[in-house]
């Protein structure tokens, strides 16, 4: 057969190496009239069909880890200020990029955040060296069930950044992956500030709320098939007048009204935030009970 080397006209007469993100590296030969070895298959260059598979014993060359081809982060547009090839925002000591859908706690307050989360549930929690949280034990109330759903979710990852550089608890957005139909939420907490909002009997309710809120936001992102931005707004003042009186109130103007509505929904579906809980509710936080949902007259003000 005539040799079919597409680079011969440039003076190159060598086998062509191709790389993939799999565990092997293959040689590509153009030495048959109609069929070539392409990766791990025989490919007909005239019919554009795969006509066979290369025997397994010929596919033994392992690719070195540092040679694996990497792609641009598919969510790079959400982090435009960082190179799309940066791992974990160039901070791999503080942050991790897990493969599974999980609850991950990282940051200089990671252990304190985990301990606080354990205080808020009847489940028995564990955390590994990468910050991944797992749960065991019996569900006593709906709060326990919500946390268990978040930890065992196959669709949503909740990333908790626990640091004294953060505010008490903040939602920092959710990214949606259309290819896998999964989502990843980012929550920032300061355990000390969050704990200061908790009433007697409801220790750990702050961390419970942040984790379950991140999970709920992920579920919304999957349902709507969209990324959701952080809950950001600008403060403004509004003057209300009546018969002989005038009052100035402070209002929030969401930067992204659609996403802010999503946030309000996720917030209300999570376990109740500690600063929105009555003392009576707080005193029975870990006992068998109904879900801490806002009463309908609080959720829908007319």
C-alpha cells in the first residue's frame, strides 16, 4: 500500500502522536490505502466510518499525568477576572474542586463550621481531610432530613467557605452544568458571627440554614436550567407620606431581579435562619417537629 502521511510534503516522515484526556496515548498511522489507525480504532478515510477496533494488547502505552490535555473551565465566563486555566481560583490550599455532588467545607474556620453543623442536627456527621461531609444516624425531624438530602445529593454540590474574612452567612451564586444536569452552590460564612444570631436551644441552626439554602438553590438552578448569580443589591431610601405624616424607609434594589427572586425562594425552602426564628421555635429546634417554614402571612404580604 502507498504510505499516506499528510505531513510528507513538509518533510516530516514520522508517526503522528495524538493525545486525549483518557489514560492512554495512541499513535496515528497513515499507512493503508483506505484505512488508518486513529486512536484506538481503525478508521476508513473514504467512507468516514469506524471499521474495527485495535487489539487491546497494542494499547499499552500509559500517558503521564502531566501530559493529560486539559480544557478550559466551562464556567469560566462567571469568573472573568481569573484565567480560565486556574484551578480553584489559584487557591488550592483553601479551596477544592470535588468530582462528586457533596457538601464541602473549607477555609480557616472549616473545623468550627463542621462542629457548628453537628450541633444543629441529630445526625452523626463526619468530615474528611478534603472537607467532604458525610452523615449517619436516624432522622428525627424535617431539619435533619433537609441536611441529609443536601449531603447525599447526587445533583447538587454545596461548597462552604468558612472564614473570619466573611460575613455571617452569604449566598455567592450557583453554577449549572447542562452536560450533566448538575449544579454547584457557593456559600460564605463566618462561624462566630453566624453563631451570634442563634437563640438558646438552636445552636448550629445558622450552619444548617446555609448548607440547606445552598442545596435548595442548586435544585432551583437545575429546574430552571440556568446559573444563578449571588444575592446582590443596592440600598436606597423611599419616602412614604400619609395624612399629616411622612416616613423614610430603606429598601433593597436587586441587581438581578430574576435571580433575587430565585434566592428568596431558596431561602424560604431551607431550614429556618436563626435570626428569623422565635424563641419558642429555637427551644425545640432539634426535637421532633414540623418544618420551620415562614407562615403564609409572612411569605405573602399584601
